[in-house]
């Protein structure tokens, strides 16, 4: 994962002088610009450092090696839900919540209750019923 | 993990090529963890907007800042901060146990070294809840000194920055309850449960670090 890590680390390092130059040009009087630029640097360094340490921990993946075969990338990739109704429930709950802000607070309460059902349904979808393990 | 997929009637997995042995160790990054870190970096920019708002208002209303920050209770906020920071340590203890697939304690209740993930996360929940309660108390104290959301620019800056952080802490508390619930729901605590525990800890540490930044800006720098 060296390439991914360095892409983010170098962009992160790049923004430190950019923010500093910007700060001097506005005499440090305009805080939004240099603050945002420094934190863009922090954003990139945060991802870069995480990828760097993860890359060191797991070693080279097949896609990091020039002599890798396609089948070496097979096997477990992670846990993916093939489909789920719960995001739709949660989205409806959020829609009801915003409608409540505009039209009347009682609708907001309905939305809040539905959000609790949707959130719990989603989080526990693969811990119960057919998927209990 | 295999047991998890055996009972999962919908999820399909890619099969190994028959001529090669399965990889003995997991040699790819956990996608949930990478995704969480990328999302947290966007959260950083959300708080960047709040910091920018705070400093902009401060640069235009310096006199007001000197007057209003004198009303802050620094020792109270410091204790509250230390409570939140200590919750990050208890959270990390829970993560170490989750990584070793130890959801519950194996010893007696006050044998801390034998605690599992659930006990450490419950302690984290209590510490986080004390922090939120402390924040509410502080809001009440400041309101009694006539600093409110709509009193002046300082009130707006103070309540919006700390308020959004408080909402994040409350979100984290709900997440801890859901993760503890998953540990109880699982007959066999596996990587599925451990992964969600680990990414919740990433979020918690992030919110903790953001608070340290807010604390330094609001209570120390003033």
C-alpha cells in the first residue's frame, strides 16, 4: 500500500507550506483560509499515516507486486450486504424528520421513532434471524 | 468467520482457485476500517468549518471575547476534559479485548485485568455520559450568566462548536450501546463484531482529539 500512502502523505505535506504562505500573505488576519488549508493537510496526513501503518502491518498485497497472479487476490474480501431494506427505512425516517421541522413537530416525533427502528434493524440485520451466529 | 458465512443464506463469497492454497493470514486492509478513516477525515473538515467560524468571529469582536471568556469555568472544563480523555483509554482497552475475541470478562467483576470488551465499553459509555452531563451543567451555568446561543457572537460561536461536538459524543455513546448489543447478540464473537468495535473506537478517539483542540482554543487560548 506504499503508493496509496505516499499519494496522501505528499499532498498532505504540500499543503503545509501552501497554508503558511497564505497566512503570511493575509498577515494572519483572515483565519478561514490558512486554518482550512492546514486542516486539509491534516486530512491528507490522517489518511496517509493510516494507510502507511496498515501497509506495513499487512505486507505487500498481490496488487503491490509485479509478479502476482490474478487468483492470488481471491478469497475473503470483506463483508458485503447483498441487499437490505433498512437503509430505506432510515431514509424515510430522516425525510419524516425534516418534514416535521417544516410542517409540524408531531411528524418529527414519528420520524424519530421510525429512525430508532431503522437504525436498530440495520445494525442487527446480520446478527439475528437467519444470520444469527 | 466461516461459521458466520455458513449460516448466512444470502451472502456469497468469491471461491478460491482450486490449484492454490488459501492464504493462511489475512493480508488485505479491512475495508470498513479504511472507509471509516476516510469518513473521519471528512469529519475533520466539518470541524475545520466550525473552527474557522470561531476564529472569524473572534477576530471581529475581540473586546466581546475578553469580556465573555472571563465567565468560563476553567477547572470544571479541565476535569470534564480529563474524563473524556480517560474514556479513550478505556475504549482502547476494550478494542484490545475485541481484537483477541474476548467479549466478556473471564474473572470477577472488579478483576480489571480479566475484563472483556463489554465491560471496558460500558466504562467508556459511563465516562462519555459524565462528559455530556458536565457539558449540560456548564451550559446551564453559562446561561445563568447570560451567555446563550442568540445573546451575542461569542454565545453563538461557543454553543455551535461545543454543541456539535457534544452531538458527536452522544452519537458515539449510541454507537457503543449498539456494539455492546452486538456482542451480546452473537453466540460466537467473531471478526464481524470485532471490526465494528474497532471502527467505533476510531470514531471515539477522533471525537476525543477534536475536543482537545476545542478545549485548547476555547478555554486556554480564549
